[in-house]
């Protein structure tokens, strides 16, 4: 042991690393006697210790302080102005605070002295390193440049409305948009709009031309909110800038165009889908933001109540059949499908997805992107997928009879098929399939279940207050005053605060309706394709409707009466 780096000895003495676990790494330990970075890499690769434990042992060896995170550190703008974000991330270091003649700096590798020497020369002070793990320092760097970036309003103010900015030649994107501090005003405005949108967790950015100016709106929690206005004179240049980065034709202004771009904002990868359409006042742009760094959600995180989650999970583990998720655009159907696929062991079962476009690129799945212009339609892709020996197939949307028929045949031959349909309720989905020309006996024998869903806004936890709703609203929800006195729960709503942008809502949660295809329902479907008849039979078999599930969410203080009344109908 004495021949190893002293940090190894500290790990064994103080951090529970067993000497036996080091024996297979004997040669590597000897090779890294002088190199802590190589040593760390070898130990972490073979899971001998954790990064946090190694960094603490390193801090002990160098007699330096160790900190788990820097969440409570206030950012100093002077540091972000002096140090480029790329340099900070490359060397994983960032100054914390300056106190007279001392400068505290967060680091991960004490052997990397050049950045610290540069800081000491520039600030003419003594450096006090503080060791942490890599993610903590990167989080600090991202937060520092995030907070010190010019706001959208500042970027608009810096535009010179007298200039027309016709020539946009520099196409090269910065490594991180937060690094683009010295770009020309229009680039800075576009970067700022995207940065602010990512910060506010917006799903879409709308840029609308009007006769006098251009209005920018973000869709946050499903609702459009105006963010800023910029001068009409620079609208064309802003549009051109967005077209350049999404590889669209700048010269083509009279036809709609679709493009995409991948950007990095504060360390987050964001796939941006850009759509332009010509209007009477100029080109309107909508950018859809897909956050690639988000981990796949699990079914239990989607807000499914137990009376829906438990039977739906049993359906997901079926050996064959069709499971449909239905709801309007933007109701979270794709998220639910991916969460359903996450329940399936994709190592033991071959999972193929067919989508337009592929929203989340994942390892372990065969993902096919539909390209109708090249002749690769949902139906053609599904036919080809069936020759790839799949166990589970996810079809992004069942939009035509041909796709539906192939999906039905796939289910009949023992495949488990997931797909979506645009209908208002679970029973209406059965009617839609029959209207598309699928025989009722095929529908009843292949459909395992239909999950209808909507997204409703959550009450902001920071400004939530109880109140007494109007009796008429309660009656509309199906709650009688007699029942209300039995419930003995408070109803809640948000009063509006800075954290929820004065809306009273923050985040969204799903409400659901699950139609299980039982023997009783199979008989009903064979007799009638009417959605009302199917719904009546579903209610007899204890189906919980969207509104009923919504009422339960209200009674648990998750959303408001107004949200459920506006989203659902009975």
C-alpha cells in the first residue's frame, strides 16, 4: 500500500475502501503514483470508490476545504466578465468570493495550476482553492453565466433600430449560448430569447410580426405569455438569424419552411424545431424546444392515480395487443408512451419506435423517423419494422386506415403495439377506429385498453391559499353541497407571485381516463360503435372519467376548479 499514491491510503483509512478491491488494480495503482486524475479515473471506472469520496480524500491529502455544492454562493459578475465560459468549463474551476487579499476558487484538480496562476496575476491576490466534485463546479459555472447574462429586455434595448443588420455572415455557433457576450446585437437578442425560454421551461417561442413591432411570446405550462416586444425594423434580421442556425433558405420568404437546430444553453442540450409561415405583416416564427438532457419520466411520476396506474401497468406488461393513448396536441401523449416503454425490459425485448419526428433519442431502442417526402410513411415504416423481429412497437400516431390495419395485424400476430390517436375521450377512440374502417370484431379482440389524458396546471406551492368555491362550480363538477360538507377539505388556488410569474400556477400534472377492454365492453363494441353506449358500459364497469379524476386532483390540492372545468366536459 505504501507504494501507492497517498490518496489511496486515505481512502482505505477514512472512506471505507477495502484493500481487497485494490488488488486487481495493482499495476494501475503503481502507474498513477504521481497522477491523481488518472488514479481517479481508474478507481471510478472499476467502482472502487465514489467521486465524492475520492475528492474528499484528495482535499484531505492537500489539506484543503471540501464542499459538496455551491448553491448558496452569490455570483460575482466581475468573474464572468473576465473568464470565458469555455475556459472555466475546460479547466473545471470558478472563483467564489474575493476577500481583501484572498480569492476563494472552486476546483476539482489541485494539480492544475495554470488557471489559478492566471487568477492570482489578474486579481493580484492569494488563491485559496476549495475542492469539490465535477458536477458541483459545472453547476456553479452554468448558474454564474446564466445569472450574469443580459436579459431579453437588455438585449432589446441594445438594438439600434436605425440599422437594418442585413448581412448575417457568421454562422458558427458558440459552444454555449451563455458564452456569446460579444456578438452583434441581433445574435445577442436571439441567444437571449432562447436562454430566457430555457430558463422559464417554455415549450414554444412565438415571434409574431405586427404593423408596428414584433411580439415575442413563450408557451409556459401550456399557456402563451408575452415576454417582450422589439422594433419592427429588425424583424427580418431576427428571422434571418434563426433561419441561418436552423439551415433554412433566407431568400425564400413566400412559402412556409421547417428546420431544426441543436443548441447548448447553460450546459443543457436543446433540440429546436423551427417553423416559419408568411403572414400579411411578415414571416411568423415558432420554435419548439425539446430538452434533450431530461431523463425519461417513470409512469409513477406522471400523476397517474393508483386506480389508473395499477391496471395500466398490468396492460403495459401484456404479451400482445394494442394500447392507445389519446388526447389533443401537447397533452403529453409521447411522454406517457416513453414512460410506458421504460417499464419494459428493452434488453430482453426488442423495442422499435416509429415517430415523426423522434423527440427523445435513446440508447437501447431502435428509433425510426418517418420521412413522407422520401416515401417513408408510418405504414411503410411499420411494415419494415415487422421484419426486424420486434417484440414491442411504438407508432407515434395512428393517423390513417392503412397504419391502423397494419397495427391490428401486428397485434394479432403477438406483438405489443403502443400508439396515439387524437380523440376527446377513451370511448370515442373506439368509435374513431371503427369509423376508419376497422372491423368491430378486430377492434374488440386486439385493443387491450385506451388511456385518455389532459395536462392541467398545478397550483403554485409558494402562493397557494385555501378559498371557498362558488356552489355553482361545485354543482358543475358533480359535487353537491351535501357531499362538500362531507369532504371537509379546503379548495386551493394560487394568488400569484414572482416564482409563478403572477399566474398562480407552476408546472403541470396529468388527469387521466382508462378504458379497460373487458368481456362486457367487447360485447358492447360488437353491437354498437356509438361512443355514448361504450361510455355507459365503461361507467358500469367503474371507469373513472377525466372529470372525476380531475375532481380528485382538486380535492388533493393539486389544481383548481377553474382548470378542470376549462379542460374537461361531461
